C-alpha cells in the first residue's frame, strides 16, 4: 500500500509540477469546464435523433439515468466512503500548482469528472457505435483528456482519476445494457 501511495504522489508531482506547458495551462482548465462539452452533447443528440428517430426519447432517458447514476455514486457515496483529501489540501505535498480558481472542498477519490465522463462515454459509444464508426476513438479521448486535466490542474491524484475511469466504465454499462434491452422490447412490440 505504501508503494502505491508513493507512486501516486510521485506521478502527481511529475504531471502537475514538472510537466508544465503553457498550452496545457490554458487547455486543461477548459477541459474540466462542463459547458465546454455542450457542442459534443448536441452533436450526439442529433446523431441519436437521426438513428433512433421516434425512440430517441428512450436514449435521452437512459442518458440522464447514466449521468445520474455515475454522479450520485461517485460524489454522494464513494467520496464519503474513501474520504481521501485532495492533493491541493495536503500541506506535505509541496509545490502543488493549482491551475483553477480554488481547490474543491470535497474528497478526492474517485474523481467524479472521470467517473461521469467515462460512464457517459461508454453509454454513447455503446449506443451509437455504428453511427460513430471511425470517430469512436475521438470519444475515447474525451474522458481520458478530462482525467489527465484533473491531475494537471492539481485537484486529483492519478489513482483518483484511474479509479474514476474504471468505476465510470463499469457504471456506464448498466444503463447501456438496460437501454438496449428496452429498445429491443419496444421495437419488438411494434412488429
């Protein structure tokens, strides 16, 4: 356990304090901002609308379910269970560069940004796989870039975002499986 903690802190310091680039100083805070991704959400909605047509309402409901599930489990349950302080709140970690206005007050593990974005990426990619075709790889970059940004700006350890990505992947499959099941049932009834 001690090895992982030391590795986590060492990697955090390397990403946050040693791998400093002016471009990332601008981009990483923007990646974390929810409104940055509105064009992506709108684009995916229109892709879903074209593909699912009158069943798009089901896709929207399960998208909302996915967001609610990932957010509530990460921010309301797991953060309180693990109660790990954020690196920007740990005085022993020197030279933390905080690239956002403030250090959030809640716990660090797991990163809710990582959980939420990976969960919804799993849902989007799984439900729109045929429509996204070769653009799927861009959707995979989305949660990973946000996860990296969380460490770079100084609000999470690498283990927080790696754990968040894993938890988000697991949670994202739940609404995806339910969506595919319900969609199949609805379309079968119409026949």
